[in-house]
């Protein structure tokens, strides 16, 4: 219920924040969140590094079930697989969808593109467990908030990474996805392009050098870094055979001043709008929600999108 002195703008913002928190697991420690139930498989290693761990909750069905993989946010520097929201987990399992939540290496342990490759391997590992864990490998989705949303988009658009001739049975598995979704996800990490889209404030985020394994923003912007910047940018991998996308942002599409909060800049809805503009000519669905749109906010829209795309076609 709106309080007597709450403005319509603040009420709308609250709806969109609630929508983001429904699925993202990012609350900044402000409120308590419901504990996750015990996983069917807990803290399973999918690689050699201590951060190569995942939790898996099997769907309540005996038939092979679709899978959604949650990738946490945190600027590739904080948080873990426990950021998965209990209500999102419950909604997916109620729809007979299995759920996995993964950790990946922080950039302090291995800079770009290592975390992206970790996410790809986690998907491959889960597919390698299809028979044992009751997973339908033809129906796999990913979603996440912020960094996790970026990696979900990257997985969706990146060319197939399976290596059929590998001695590692995990690496023989596909990395392709049925659909992806994200909250506050940037569609590019190519900083010169991000500056053009969002404005100067985006370059003031202190995480840029850390993500790319350098010391200064000038090193990030250097011509020699362009290949890596584009390699980790989802939109630079987009082709017409890529899966549908749904993106949520909790701020309106407003121009930012050069001294705006960099955290707002790196989560700006213009990233979603630019991706939608790129996907439309390719006839790929790109759903987009942010405050200020004429349609009413739906806190369950992201979950419902994934559920619909993973539903078995008859």
C-alpha cells in the first residue's frame, strides 16, 4: 500500500526494485531473504578451481526436466551461488524446472575472460550430468543480475564452444542455450562503445581496470585491449541463430550527467534498448522492461518468460 506522502514516481520505482529483487538475489544486505532449501546436489565441483562449485535442485518430476542456471552478480569480485532467490527457485521447481546456481572465479583470481569460460564449463558440466540428474539437455536457460546477466547474454550469443574431440567429456558438451534473461545487464563491455551509449559517468566505475587485469582506465581504453573488450561483450557475438532474451532494469531511460553515480551508468537500460535494436532486424525476441514504460510492471515477468520458453513443445 502506498504511504500518504509517497510520490507516484517513488511508488513505481519500488515496484521495479521489487521485480528485480524477486529474481536477482541482490539486496545490498538491507533486508533478510528467505533461506534456500537444501540442494539435491550441494557444492559440486565442475572444475579444478575452488570457485568451480555449483548447487543443483532437481525438479519434482521423474521425467527429464528443463534446467535454468542462475549466475550471480557482484562485479566479478563478490557474492556467490547463495544469492539465488528462494522464491525464484520455488517458482521454477513448481513448473517442473530444475535449477542450478554456480560460482565462478573472481577477476582477482583470474581476469577476463576466465569467469565467462567458467560459466560455459558449468553449463557443459550440467549437460554431462543429464542422465544421472534427470536433465533435458535440449532445454537449458541461464539468467542472472548485473555481471551474471552479462555472462548469461554472452553464453546465449557466443558461438558453440563444444569440442567433440576433447579428452574431457565435459568439454564435448554444448554451451548453447534455449533462452536467457538478466537484471541490470550491460550488453557491451567495450568501454568506448559504452561511453557513447551511456555517457562519461560509465567510465568512472572503479571496477573497469580490475575486470580487465590492468591498473588504470587508460589501459582498459588502449587499442591493444579492443579485442578482449569485444570478446567479453555479448552484443559483439550476436547472430541470427541466437535465442530469445528478456531484460529488466530498475531505473528509467534517462540521460545521465557526467558526474552521475557510476553504478547507475553500468546498469542503465540503454544497454537493453541497444541490444533490442540489434536483435529486431534479426527477428529474435528481446523483451525489455524498465520504469517509465507505459505498460504496468510485472514482478514475475522474467520468471514467466523463462518458464514459457522452457515449456515442452507438443
